[in-house]
C-alpha cells in the first residue's frame, strides 16, 4: 500500500516536470472548437431566456 502512494507521488512529480507539449490545432480543429464554443454560448443564452420567461409567467399567474 505504501508503495502505491509513493509511486503516485512520483508520477505526479514527473508530470509536473515533464509537461506535455502543446500541439497547435489544425485549421479544421480551430473551426470545430469555435463552432462548439459558439453552440454552447447560444445554448446557455437560450436556457437563460427560457428560465426568465418561465419565471415571468409564474409571477404573472399569481
């Protein structure tokens, strides 16, 4: 058990020292990431609008 904790500590230390190199994204990957980010932004805006509308309707019924 002690050996496992020791190896984990050593692995964490090695990961800090030998960080993976950042690979530049291809043009396709950049466009895909921009598309995904935009879709997530629009989704969160839509959910916020729907929540506000739901709250407004709930208050109006009272």
